[in-house]
């Protein structure tokens, strides 16, 4: 049976991971958080004190880093790093790592392999445009920058992190700009994607809308 792929893209904090995770759970599909892969690599690079523009060294760290994703947990060389990869310092640096074409090539290859033989909900920035161009359903989630910053803030506060709302808003704006302006696979809605503005919608409303759209296609 052909594997069904659902691509969910959008800017930082638009609700992609919350929606994608819940959708995967309800459909019994595998959830793949591609942002976590770029974040895990960024964490490993920073931990090795490698400069963010030293591409040969970054590639060396990539080759020596074993990342694994089990049941929503992220491990680097078998060490649990769920909270570390969500830190502000990783958020501030991840777009520098994500704009390196060689890094994208390695991660896109892994993402495609995971999606080739099972039903998946995959979220990121280039899933509909690059990673899974033939996905059965492509969703592009958006929300106002204020709403996105508020959501990220509440999420991090709940995790017990000491954060500032304005810093988060600035970080989101800067990161989106870098992600949109990079030359390799920029953040962009696929032409055949369906855009959903989640600003005034509940998670339940968005999930229902996506399941309705999926049912029209399968
Ligand atoms: O989704 P999340 O906010 O965790 O992604 C972190 C960063 O990883 C993004 O800002 C972007 O720079 C990068 N990313 C990417 N392509 C993806 C997923 C994430 O470039 N498919």
C-alpha cells in the first residue's frame, strides 16, 4: 500500500508541531519534527564550540553526531536533549546551520527515507516544496507574529524556562526572515498547499479542518 504523506509547513510558532503531533496521533501516523533535526545539529555544533560559519567543522560534527528520535524524545549520542534543543541560544543559531546546503541535503535524505515506507505527518519549512513534493496533503500554517510569540512564550514558561516575551518576538521575526531569505529551500508555501491562519482558531478546529481536507483526498 502506498504511504500517505501529510506536509505541514509555516513560520516559527504557527502551531505546526502541536497540530502535526495531535494529527499524527489521531490518524495513527508517524510524526516527524524536522525542525528538531536542525535544532539537534545546532546544539551539537554549539556544544563543540564550533563557529557557526565554519562549514567544514560543522560538517565534521554532523558526521560524528548520532541523532535519534524516539517517541517524541530527541537524543544526541544517546543523551536526552529535549529541553536543550528548545533553548533560546539554539533558536538564535539554528537558521545559520539550516541555510547550509550540504546540511540540508543530509537531513532531507533522512527525512525522505523515513517517509518512504510509512504514513507520516511531517512538519518543517520545506516539506511541501522540497522534501515531500508529492505529499497527499500540504498545509501551510500561519498566525500573527504577536500570537506566535505569545504561544512560544507560554510553551517555554510551562517548561520552566526563564524567558522574556519581547526577546521571543524578536527572535521569531529574525529567524523567519533568515528562513525566508536563504537561497536553499527557503520557507515558502508550496503552490498546491492550503493555507490556514490559526490566529483565532483552536487546535481542535484546525485538526478537524485538516482531517476533512485529507478525507477529500484519500
Ligand atoms: O520548527 P522549528 O521552529 O523547531 O525549526 C527550527 C529551525 O530549523 C527553523 O527556524 C529553520 O531555520 C530550520 N528548519 C528548516 N527546515 C525545516 C525545519 C526547520 O530550515 N524543514
